[in-house]
C-alpha cells in the first residue's frame, strides 16, 4: 500500500525539527508548540534519548502528531514505530527504509537531493518528499527546476531555512510545508522558555505567503 504523509500539510506550513538533550524537556516543549498552533512535531534521532522523548510526547501530549526524524535504517523505523511515532522522516532514501516503514504502516517522508533520488522514491510509491539540505543544494532555483519533470511531486524543504526565507519556499507551487529548527532554539529549550517557543510557533503558523 502506498504510504501517504500528505495529511501532515493540513496542520500548518512549518514542521519543527527538534533535537532534545533532556527527556524532561520533551513534554513541556511539545505543549508549548501545540499551544502556538503547531501540532506536527519531528523529533530527530540524533540523541540517545530521542526515542524516550517521542514516547513521552506520544503518551502525554495526545494532541501532538509526533514523528521521528533522522530515520536511517529499518531498525530506526521499527524503533520509531515502537516509541509511538506517527510518521518518519529520513535524511535520504533507501528502499530498505521504505519497505520497513511500509511493513509497519508508518508514513514516511523521505529525503531527496537529486532528480535520481526523486525517481527512486517515486518508484516505491512516494511523491511527498523532503528536500534536504535545502539551502545548500540549490534551494528555490532547484525546486523550480524539479517542478518541470516532476509535476506530480510535492516537497518539504528542510535545512538552513529560517523564518525569513520560509515564505519564499512556501510560495512555490510544489512546496506544501517546510521544516525548520528555528522554532525550538537551543537556548530557549535549555532555559525552559516555553513562552518564547509558543510565540515562535504562533508566528510560524502565519508564514505561508
């Protein structure tokens, strides 16, 4: 069955890319984002406690739609599903990751950087793709170029995007949502400044051009 993550775009124009270093920050951070109107949360598997953070959010913040980012292997996909992830995001794409996600019915947003990678993902039934790392591989000009041969593909650009540049990406017809880490600054998380994160989330919901 073809996996479909397109439902995610209905919740707002930005998916925060979250790196957590303390489990105790997971729930208040998620609640702060949800309060600001951002419900789709990507918690990256870049730290050893990321899965515990996903478990905590899935358990205690049911109104959030929490997913796992930096999914690089079938084992990552299985662990993410077991932790309560409702979707997975990968930095690149392999059929092994795609198959693993399909087998456990975990919607996948796979990363691509080239036309060949777009074709590989499409061959496995995926047409909503993460464009990564957006700002360093060609940004808006490359997305415009990809629109020609791939009119049936939509993208979530991630990597180097800011609150200032996001509206320019979101104005493209083949971009439905973008990912960014600016919603959860490290200093705000470390300080427990949840009000600031709620404010950034609220601003992000208004970014679509």
